[in-house]
C-alpha cells in the first residue's frame, strides 16, 4: 500500500494529487474517495459570539504530528482494504477559504474508499497533533476539539465493536 503524509505550509493541488494517484494505481483499484477541507470564515454555529475569522493559525510538532497521522492511516488500512492513502495538512497562517486539509484513498470498492476517507478525516479532527488559533476582530482564541468531533470519532469505535 502506498502512503504519503505531508504537513506543509504550501498549498496543494487536488487535481495534481488525483493525477499522481492515477499514475500509481494498480489493476485492483476500483474507487477513489477524497476530501478537501477549507478554512471557514466564521466560528462554530454553537458559538454565540460567532465572529468572522481573519486568519487561522496552525502549529504542529514536527515528526510527532506526522506519526499521529500515520497511526490514523494505519488504523484505516487495518479496517478496510486500501491500495493508496494521501493525507496533506497545512500549517501556518491561513486565510478564510484557504485549503487546509486533503485526504484521498483508493480501494477496490467504493464502500471501503468512502468509509476510510471519512474515518481518516474524523480522526484527523480529534487525534492528530495540531494546535489551532483563530484570529478575529474580537481577538484570538485557541480552537478546541468539539463534542460533535468527539462523537463522530467515538461512533467509529462503536462500529469496530460491532464487527
């Protein structure tokens, strides 16, 4: 299985990542699922003081962050038959609507590709080692993992116990 994990300040091209996957593909690949996340320009809907985000700043711990993402991809590969997985996560200062994260997986079947892509993204939100700060006109605040994100990750654990 091919795995590519990148933590970088530079933007990425979804089209280029897909084309690179197509060049690596084996004959038993029948499905590709991908997700590209963008920086929102407002805080979570549950936050009553929603303010426009001027910038989102992401910090990471080099080496440790990549290992945490690698562990997430490994867990996905243990659950679904994956042929390829690419995870790109940006760090540094990002403007609203900037690309922040990209997950792309390939498998023999669409159900495995969709599930693995969603699983990886859910765990990136809760288990990958990043610190996020929103800068707004009202000031700065560190972004915490939400209850909704924890519930989504927890649901995968429930699904695992049902297997």
